[in-house]
């Protein structure tokens, strides 16, 4: 087995598990392990250990809402229902479609709940951008993969 492929790359000693990309808001940043102050300086942090993109359940990422335009989740509030979010890993790319955008109090942990029949992505950032009294939550769902149509014999 190729050992380089089994070990995640590191940025400042923090494991990187992939990239989040949202073309609509020109977002592209690394997905890093954990949602600590150190990891969130690097990119989007995976909030709940053991959850991975593409699996049934709720894959949760958090990032800062930087005051610098276009940095981290600064423009997350511009997303609308139907917009696409890509999660790129070393093995695959997963595309999620935004289904809701809400604002909650920081103590509302229901946004982390698992949904046993969906492949869900939750993005969390501070709101409003300057005082951060609440959290902006964007929920997206991955559509079930379509199998290719069978080839008809001639």
C-alpha cells in the first residue's frame, strides 16, 4: 500500500482531509481536522470526529467569517437554495445542493444532529460578521448517485 496516500497532508501540523469549493462565492479552502482556534486559522474544520463526506449522516464544517472579503466563510450568507457546494477528497468529489439557510444561537447544537437517511453537509460560521452573537447555518444535501443507463445491444 502507498504510505503517502494513507497519511493526510499537513498544514502547520494540522491534518488536511480535502477541500471545500463553492464557485458562486469564490470559496476554496482546505478542510482540516478539528474546529479549534488553530485549525480554523488554516481552513474549514471538521466539527464532529469520525464523520466523513459522502456517507449517510451529517458532515459538519465550521469556518471563520473573516472581515476580509472573500476569506473563509465571509460570503456564506450569499448562498441560496439550489446552489452547489463541492467537497473534494483525495479519492472523490462530492456535490451537495443547498436546501436551507438559517441563523441560530450558538447553544443550538441541533444543527449537528445525524439524519439516518440523508447525506447531509452543514456549514457553520459566525453571524453577524462583526459581533458574532449568532451562527449562520447552511444545510446542503447530496443527491443519491445515479447509476449509468444500461448500454443497449445492437
